[in-house]
C-alpha cells in the first residue's frame, strides 16, 4: 500500500475539504509542496490516509496556520498558449496550527542530490488525485530523468513517464523520489505535459539548492516559539503578581475595618 510505504505524504484541502494539492511532511508542523500549490491558500492537511476529500474526518485532519513561498518564487505563463515561460524557486511550505504531525508519522528524508547527479536516474512521484469525481486517492508514476525543454525552468529536472499507471491527472506538489529519498517536488500534475512525439513528462523542482532555506525557516520557527513561550511566561507571572497584590489589599482593608491594624500591616508588607 502506498500510504503505508509513504506515510509522510499528505493531501492539501481547501475550505470545503476538496483536494487541491499534495505535500510531504518534513517536521512536526511543516509540509513541503510547490509554490503554485499555495497560490490558493489551503485550509487543511490530511495525514495518514490513502483517501482524501470531503469524506475525511477525525484525528488525521489538521488546520493550516499559514503558508510561505520561497522569496524568489516565480511562475510565469504565456496567456496565449498557456505554456510556462519561466519558473524559478517553485517551492513552498505549509505550516499547521498543531505541532503534532510527527505524532502520526515520520518525516520524509530530504536528499542533497543536485541536477547533474540525477541524469538518467529512475525516479518516481507519489501523490493524490481523483480516480472519479468523488474519490481522491494516493497514486504513483515512474519516470526516467531527461533534459528539460525550457532553459528558464531554473533548478529543475524533467522526467519522461515509464509506463502509464493513472487514469486522470494527479500529484501537483507531490514529492519525487530517487530510491527512498525526496529529490524534488512536482511542478505540474502527472499526465498534463506532452513532448512533440506525444510522450508524457513532468517537471520537478530539485530541493537540494533550497535545503538552507528550509533549515532557516525551521530556525525562525523555533526562535519565534521560544519568544512566544517566554512572553506567555512573563504574562503569567505578571498576572499572579497582580492577583497577590490584590488579595493583600483586600485583606488589609478588611482587617482595618475590624480594628486589627497589626495583622493588616503584617499582611500588606509580606
């Protein structure tokens, strides 16, 4: 089963719980996907399920807090023929509200292979897609790496399909594997692109150049969490201090009315 083999692959849903894209868990609250997948911000992340969509319920659905595309993200389309003329840093992160994704699964292994090291390699992409109008399931497709047709698709490799294994397009934003490591993210749904000889292929953003950026966002998250935690601690201490002072003032006033100034003074100065 694909869900058992790749438990860290997740589905991204919109506010009506319809499937929009695929992603992959990389730590306790971050999901790696393509930049185009957050042009419309997802609302939910579905974890640990081979089926995604409106039927998804229970503990395996998480709310999205916010998203972050790479600062150099660019995806330019020719409006006349809908060809992508330029693509750069097509990679993004989805952050869940809950910091509990790794309670349900392990994180994916991110590789540091560069484009030149992946020539002619056998790759495979695994992601979600519809098999009919009502059911969205996890699917996969195998590729062999080939040269890309557009030199303005930066930090990308392309893959020619090795035998068709699907009925409809699937897997935009899905992880692309070499052996058991994630080497890239699918820029387009599987099955969408064709070569002149009608062979189907796809474009993958290689993740190795972006590993420092991914690590940096993690460090920023940890720093923000620590600052927030210390702020909460300071607020709690302030609240307790104010509460104690209030209690002492009440006791002082009460004892003053009962003509016990000695006790009131002792309580007030403690």
